[in-house]
C-alpha cells in the first residue's frame, strides 16, 4: 500500500513508528468451537509529520466488542472528573449537554443529570459537548472533530478526554495500539486539530487512569484572548520534553514490545516447567496482541478469566485460549493469575480471596518487569 493519508490533516508525510504484525481484530472473540484461523490485519502506528497525530494505519472493519464490565477505576475517575470540571464552573445547572461516549462504557450523563444538566437529542447543539474516549474510535478524525466542534453552542465548551500519547511513551504502553482505536492523541496534536476547527484548548486536568489521562476543555476562538492556561502550557511542554512528535522516540515502543513478549513467553514456560498453572485475568482487547506477539497458547495459559457474561464460551482472538468464568478461581485456584488490566488488581484481589488463601498470587505486567498494562 502507498503512504497513508493523515486521518486528521490529510497530510501524506509521516513515519511508521510501531508495527505489531498481523493481528486479529481484537474485538472479535470467536466461539471456542470455531477453530479459526481468524482473519488478521496489519496492526501499525503511523505518526503524521504535519500535524503530529499518531494513528492507526489499517482500517479493519469488525463487529462491536462485547460490552465488558465497567472497571471500577473508570467509574471513580468519571466522578472525580465531573467534580473537578464543575468546580471550574464549566458545568452550570441547566446547561444542555451532549455526550460522545466510548463503546467500552463510562458515560458521565448520570453524574451530569444529578448536577442539573440536560441531555439534548442527537445532532443538536449544546453548551457542553463531551467526548470521553469516544473520538479515538472514529476512522475519520477530521470529520469527527468538525462534528463535535460544530455542535458547541456560542459560549459553550468542548470537553475531550484521552489516554495521552506522552503516557504511552513514558510508560512504554505499546499495547495501547489496537484495531478500532484510530488515534493516539498528544495534547500538542489535539491542540493543532482544535485550531484547525477554530478552537483553543484553554484548560486541562490530569488523571492517573491508564497511567495518565488528560481532560481538555476547549472553546471557540483562537489568537488573542483565547490563550491556553498554565495547565495546558505545561502539558505542551511535557509533550515537547517527551518527544511526542519524534518518530525516533515512538520507535522505542517497538523494542519494548518485542522484549516484553519474550519475557512473557519465558516466564510462562518456566512456570509450566515448575508445574505451576497460570491463568490470565481480564479478556481485554489489548491482551490480544500481547499474547500473539509472545506466542502464548492454551498450553502455556489454559484460560483467561473474565467476569463478563458476553465473553463466556468464546476464545481469545487469534489464539486457542478460552475465556472462562471466574468460578474457576474459587474452585481450582491457580498458582498465579496474570492480570492484563492492572487497574483491575484491587477489585480482583478483593473479589477472589480464594486465590491468595490457596497460596496463589496475583501478577501484573509491572511485577514481571513489563510496562504498566492499561484498560
Ligand atoms: Zn496529520
């Protein structure tokens, strides 16, 4: 294929910065009795050298991911975010709100209704346009942002929340790259995208979620009188320091992916040799590329436990590893449970005390010397 065109600015110059090879659509969990092979697509990240947006190259069409259980961390963060935005005076009682949600859950509308904000119908303009991990799922980034900005009423605010690219780089979260997630925003790239729509990011908040999540508040208007505040400035400075527009910096993710895949494979082989059973926990989409890159099948990892009823009877895409319900942790506690979503550690430990009672342990990617995994 030729050089991709940027999903945001349509520029054609850029660099491939991460290539995870042929991967199945990570949201496609086939039934266990479907032997495959599952269709695979190249999983690659490209960095636009014009606007700086890091983005997915291939556009594999795929069915919707079965709705997972909403991680408690996401619920807590939403409440925290709403509180902080309200304290800044951006969520006035009676304001009209429209939300672009994520297919993975995490709506703020309930929390906003409690504060007296009123949802509008699809397509109507509103005082508060909220996008909470939604826009990353749009293949056409240019059209997606244009639609959102156009719906902001005069004097209104656009709130955009994203897992920031500087976090992905700092924490080596190469496995944030996945089919269906078309954009990996830095504050710098998003500021450029907003400017192209006549908007300016005027303030921001940061959250620990996924290792570093940013909520940006943007308003119509550019130039004098619409300057970013100190918090946005410091995010932009951090972006520059980390090198979010530097293809060489992003390419480090490639080395990390390869070395972590080797570590995972070797650890599972040594556990198996020692006669210890390891089960996975959290059939998250982003476990998929990791398992395939590490050449892990059910002989090394007999099952991935997931509480979501929608995933029972299915297997991990591109592997022969079945998704199993959590009762297995209670009836046959394994020697170790490998968490693919670190944010779930606290709730998983609390929910299944049987694992540790039987001498088993919870292992996160961090404990194995990998990067902090994220949702
Ligand atoms: Zn671009």
